[in-house]
């Protein structure tokens, strides 16, 4: 099953819901970043939630999530947009620990609990929207839940999970976001809280073959969920040699000449996809001459 997410409403529009299968997408990021198990889970959860947040956008809008918890994996960054494209990376991919007391990958230890979760939305306006909250658990889902409630004032529940195979490939990855609309009655909210508290790990459901639609049906019941749209999800990096060329020309002729004299060329590696772009002395000479 190809990765995709669904957008839905529940309880006659009083609750908005998203669910996603992100297994292949996270595995592609894992392959490119060469992440170990716990690092894969941390990065995968962040990408999974970011992909669903991207689906809340329109047109060319984009979102960047940055998790800086002070833990050994360093910073996690995930970019996503309204078309289902998402990418992610972290500072230190080779981080892994024994399972925690619940028998799960110890994401909190890898992420850390002393730092911030930052969200930057590029909505095509002059100024970007930026929200930042402290890390509350390092488990990612709890931290995004806290972000929605405190930065966007939208009561939400966020779940995300990643299961890793012994060979470090991704066995299952997925998540959900449930958001309560302002007209929801207290009875709806209480019922929803009870449902989520007893809900099984979403990655376990993905491993069992549950689709995003079935995840929401498991959470709310068959009759309550109205699916509005489905969106394919994939790992997609927007880097290119042309973008790197523009970045180099932006350095100016003096800096480019220094690269020619000292390094006899240049090499740039994309943080997200690890694509390597190489420039010879001749390439740099041409870029220098292109600057008017």
C-alpha cells in the first residue's frame, strides 16, 4: 500500500481528523540519512506529524518543524507542503538505546526534554508565521499536542509511531491528528478523550495492515467518520544543482575566487537527501563570470 493520508470530520463536523500511513516515506528518509533505530523513530514521528500539518495548508504554502530537545540526536528538521511532499533529517543519525520500560524505542532519551519545538509556516505572505513551545516529553506526539493547544489554541490529540525491523528498515509508520472545533459539546470532548486514552499504538495498527481510513474508524466507529479527501505522501527533496549554483553566486565574486584558489572546486551536500553536488574550477569560474 502506497503512503497516503486522509482528511476527515467526525461527529457532524465538530471534530477534524487526519490519519496517515508514512511507512515508505520514513524508510526512504531512513535510507538516505542512515539512521539507527531510535533515531529513525524520532525522525519518522516528526516527519509523520509534519506531513499531516502540511495537508492543512493550501497552494504553495509550506511548513517546517524543528525539534531541539537537547538530546544526543541533536536537531530534527522536517519540511512539508500541501501536496503530500515531506522530507526530514537530524543532526546525529547514529543514535540508539535499549527499549524503554514500556518495551518501546526510547525516543524521549534520544530527543531530550530540555528545549523547544518550533513551527514555521510560509503562507506566501511577507512575514512567516512562527510558533514555539517547550518540549514537554520528547515523545514527539505529546509535544505537537502541546504546540497545537498553546501556540494555535486548537485542542488536539496527536499520535505518531514508528516500528523498526532488525535490519533497521521501517516496518510500520503512521499517525493521526484529532482537533476539536469550537462548537464541540463537552460530551463529545469527554467521549473523545476516553477513546484516545485506550487507543492502541498507531504503528501497531499499521503493521496489522490498517489503512488510514480504518485507523479513524477504529478510533471513532464506522458511522461517525466522513472522509473528505485522500492525499498521496512521499519523501521528496527540492534540492537541485541549480539551487546550489544560485547559493554559490550569492556569495559574490571574491568568495568564489577564494574557493577556486584554495579548494580548486567546491562540494555541497544536501542535509535532507544527502545528494552531493560537485563543482570544478571551471564551473566556479563560469559562476563567477555570470555575476554582473
